[in-house]
C-alpha cells in the first residue's frame, strides 16, 4: 500500500504555463553563439533563412497537460523524499519563431543573386583563360581555380540553408539535446564560446578588408607597376573604365567573402563541438569519481548524450564533407601553381609579395580547417581515457553491456568531419594532405608552363 502511494507521488501533472512555453537554458540555441558569423554571411548573401530561426522556447508535443513519470534511482543519486528521481518531459517539439516573410524572401533573393554573380564570374574567367600567353597561364589557372572554389562554396552553403536535413536539422538537434531535463540533470551545459567566436570573426574580417583594400589600391592607383596586368585579369573581356573597375572590385569583394567567411563559420562550429565534447568528458569523469570509481547510476544516459552529440556532428557533416572536399582540392591546386610562379618566374618585389601573401592565405585556410577539425576528432574520443579509470568488477550484466557499447563506439569508429566520406580529418590525415601538396607540386614542375 505504501509502495502504491510512493508510485502515485512519482507521477506529476505538468500544467501548461500561460504562454504554453518552457524556457530553455542559456546558449541552448547554437545560433546565439554563431550570430556574429551568420550575420556576416547574410550580409554577403551567403546565408539565407527559409522557415525562420529557432527561438529559445519549446512546447509540449500535444495535449494541454503531460504526465511526467519519475523513476526511482535515476536522478544522479540526488535523494528526494528518500528516493532518487529524474524528470522526463516526453517528447518536446521545437517552437520556431517565424521571421517576417519579407526578411526570408530578401535573404533568399540575395543568396540567389550572389550565386548567379559568382557563377557568371567563374564562367568569364574560364572563357578568357585561353587568351593568356605562356608567361601568365599559371596565374590565370590560379584565378580560375579560386573563382571555381568560391562558386562551389557558395552553392554548398545555399543548398545547406535550403534543405531541412542540413543546417536546420543541425540547429534543431542541438537545441533538443540541451532542452532535455536529463541533460541538465547530468550537468551537461552548452558551452559559452562567444569570445572565441568573436576573435575568429575579427581575424577573418581583417583579412577580408586587407585583401579587398589591396586589390582596390592596385586597380585604381595609377603608379603601381602591375596595374595593367591586374585590370586585364579582373575585367577582361569588358572595356576598362570607372564603372567596370567598380563592378570588378565589388565582385572581387563577394568572392573574397565566399573564400574567407565560410572557413570562419566552420572553425567556429568546430570550436563549439570541441568545447562540448571536452565538457562531456569532464562530466563523465566527475560522475565516475562521485561513484567511487564504479559505473555511475546515470552511465546509460551519459552514453546516450555522447551518441546524440555524434549524431549532431553527423548532420553537420552533410555540409562539411562537400565543403572540405572543394576547399582541399582548390587549395592544393592553387598553392601548387602559385609556388610554381614564385620559383620559375622572375617577379618584381610587389608581385613577389602578393604571391607570398596568397600562398600563405591558401595554406593558412587549409591548416585552420585541419587543426580545428582534428581537435573535434580528438575531443570526441576523449572519454576513452576516462573509461580506463572505471572499475567494472562489481558491475551487473546491464552495466557491463553499456560500458562495452561505449567502448565499441569510441574504438570501433572514427568520429569527426569527413572529406566526401572518404576519411576523417585527424592529425594523421594532415600529413596525408601535406603529402598531396608536395606530390602535385612536383607533378606541376614537370611541365613547362
């Protein structure tokens, strides 16, 4: 009889609040952290909204009230009335705060317009590549490669914004994970990486402004020796006048933004994933220590949260795998031909400085992506070091199975961003990419361009 009373008390009636909404923890919406870089991408027409942004509220799936069953012995060891309790709210739905239709339409139209501009500029460079003489063909190949990369990146971002299973699913899954009461009971909080993200945005913006300003100075300032060559590259086959120069600089600014800010976006999200996986490892270690080195009561829920983080990373990888493929291929080709000109052509000091700058930025983008994403891989496998300290001698069959499943996930699969699903970006793969640079450069040197 007493047991029935306790069981009855363990069922709570959750009545809807006045606005039928439940507040979410701070930074639960990953878009809040990514706001600076998303705004810049929107400014250049590289990002658009379709169904509006996700707000920081959720609502019950259906019905005016929800029964929440509290099962004894699952609230992380916290006693409440002599029993440990965990609250589960059932299935929560995302409540999407709609943008004004005109805002969605405007950003979408800007994205389409920018995509067409970048595509037309790429076709122009392809059309004029045969008109270059042998002394400039390598640089023209670099320009065609660069413009093609920017078009493919812009197209990749456009598709990922458009499709429900890409960015929108990524944001929704992240919010759903951190809106779950069990996640908060475990002590897992979304990371506050606003300062780091702002630093990344400032670095990317500084490069963007320097690049556009330097090209603008070259094509408008008459005393620069390479002005005629640059004007021909940027404007040909159009006539050279003030209007075409301004349009060429505008198109170059869009291309520079398409080259720079998607990289910043990927580095920012990689930093968020790294911080969250690291937080998970610390939380797992704390639970094990609180359990005296034995398997924690909430171990199954901890393993499930790690799996959900991996699923979220897998959703984001739908964009990453293509973006990384295009970026690595383009940087390898561009760097090889830039280095070829540096070695085999006689360049004036200004041209030499520009070539070195372009080579450095090409390599720095590849390094930034590789290092940040390899850190995601390492942090995702970090719980393996924590599980080594786990005592399983007193574990029952169910607990032992959970531990083995977790170990199988950490040792049997490689978690991280992939390049077209061929390989995961790790520290070891950085050496493979560096080897590809050297191989293709040696191949290029065999031809007399």
